[in-house]
C-alpha cells in the first residue's frame, strides 16, 4: 500500500527532532535495518487502528483460512521464524499490503478477483517476501531515527486513506498533513524491491505446492483489465506497479518449471462465497445466487449452494437457508457447512439443536474456530456459563490475542456475577480491538471491583502500567501533530 509507505517515511523525516524530548529511539545510523522487535512494534501500532476499524473482517473462518494459507507459505519463505498475521479488510478494491513485523492485509476485492487458490497464494507469497526481506525497513535507512508515537498518529490518516480506496479527498488531506511538517520521502517500494519480491515469492509458491504460473497469470490479467477500467478497482497495480518487463521475467521463470495442475481447496471456495455475501450484502447476494444456480454459472456447485445459504441466513430466511445448506452438505463434507447449519439453527432460536450440531462437529474438527465460537455462544444462551468459561480459558491458552474470545469471556463472568473478571476481560477485548483508552477505563473498573483480592488487583495494576505506556506514546504523537495556535 503506497500510502502506508509514504506516511511512514514522511513521519521518519518530520519527527527526527522529537527524540530530544525523551521519545523512544528505534534505530540509529549504524543499523542496516531495524531489529525484528522494532519492526513488530511498528506493525502493531498500525494494527491497533486497523483492528478498531469497521472494515476489519472478524469472521473466524476467513481469518483462520488466511492464516492457515499464509503460514503454509511463510514456512517455506526466506525467514519462517517471523510471526506473521494475515487479515482481511472489507474493501472492493483489488489490493494487498505488508506492514513491518509480519502483518499482511488482503482486501476482499482481491479475494474475489483471484480465480484460483494459487493466484491468491501468489499475492501472499509476494507480500511475505516484502516482509522477510525487510523492504520497508531498508527504505527507512534513509533516516537514522524512528519513533513509535509518530507512527501511531499517522496510522489514523493511513486508515482513513485506506477506507477511501486511495481516492478522493481523504488521502490528499493525509498527505498534505504530512507535507505540512516539511517532510519529503521516496514513494513506494523500489523496482528492485518489487523484482526481488516477485522472484522470492515465486520460490515460496513452488516450495509450498502451489502453481507458480499463477503469479504472471494474475498480474497479466489484472494489467489488461486495468487498461480498460481506469479507476481504483485495481489499486494493487498502483501500489505494486507492473511493467511488461516484470511480467515477462516472471513468465520466463515459470517456463523453466515442469507443469503441474493444483486443485483449489474446498476452504478457498467456501471462504470466497462468505466474502461475496459480506461484500454484496444479503439481498443482492440472494439474487446473484438465484441466477448463478439457475443458469449453472458456478465453478463449484457445493460452494454456490453454500453461499446462497449464507445469504439466506443473513436475510433471516432460516428454513430456506437450511435447505440450501443441506444441498451443499450432500455434495461436500466440510466443517464450514456444519458450522453454517449450527449458526442458522442458533439464529432461528433453536439453541439446543445448534449446540448439539456444534459439539458433534467439534469432535470431528476440533481446530475449527468458527465451530468453537458457535458452541460457546450456544452454551451462554442456554445459561451454562461455567462450561462455556472453561472452554474459553482453554482456548485462550492457545490464542491469547483474540478479542472475540475476551468478549465471550466477559459475558460468562457477567452471568457468574464476577464483576472484576468481567471488566478485566472487557479490557483485553478492547486492547486487542485497538481501543487502548477504553481498555484502561475497563481496568479501572476491574481494579475497583477487585477490592480485597490483592493478587488480582496487583495483576490489574501491572496490566494498567503496560497499556498506559503505549497510550502515553500515542497521545504524544497525536499532540505533536496539532497545529500551533
């Protein structure tokens, strides 16, 4: 995302003088690149803003799929030790981007545009290579010092620009604000960076068992399409400028490789239909699936019926949704379909039936997060907070940064009349959702409610200090951007 790179670099220049005021020094001229820890800090500061955005896709199946696919690729990358996190943003533009520290974002428009799983994997492999080769950090070598507060302040402008799809007044205002600080910087990744990401991304793609031909095929198809469609739909080509030379280079590389056909996984097909309903909205999606199924214009029939069932459930046509889900299930055995049937029963008010479906499915697919969420939700609706809480706490031992789990945990503690732990859980939910100020508010309430429990109060105080340190730096950065009176 070129605007992201622009703002980060602009910030590097404009905040160089603030280090004398005691702000954290995250680099010096002797370093060729930032450390992994420093890059992670930078990425996290931006991610807090993305997680707080309404465009952040929180569907557990989408998240789990992207991270499963991403880690399959990352394990075959140049640095498999980087703790990657892959996420989706609801945005019709065709784009993807990498943040420092291993965070990779994918727009829903790109997910729907990719015609195969290998094409999607080719984009992720390219972005993974930007991270493993520390391309953003290399560009930051232009300056010797970088601070977290300035990046946190600029993250708001970055997010606003992303929401606009890179067009309109919002990104212009964001850039103008940065320029008002007297900054200047190189825009975007260099051509060498892009070529390196292409080359290494293709190697990662092949090692991971995907079709490396998907990379030039995807790039060439989008380049042809953007020639006929001059708008922001093809933002990926604007942030990752393609040349005939680059496409020819990737094509020449794959021509040396043996041909192999790689089928798409069912997960890819089903997740794309969930994304389609999310992007189109249920009513438009219902009309789309009616036409698609009647005219048999689908690539995978089971996925088409699955998407139709998702749209019908979102439109509260529960019995029709179950009928379509049954058609999908007759063609394909998959946990996402079991989850959809459970979700539909749950939303229809048939909670016991839903809980039974989730429990049986989890016995077969214990690692599917969407099934877990459904089961816990059903237990809470059945007024069974204790077994729900036991399940949540076990899952948090494996995944400690999921805000959805903390929201469920807070509900369970509330039903058990445990006010201190309820607000402690709400604090974590807000922290991991990108709302640190609200997290502090919830911790203060939890601390007050924990009177008499020295251990719990001490734990809350320690967490308050951690979050206060981050909030203090964020506030410093934002205050420094306010115009002088």
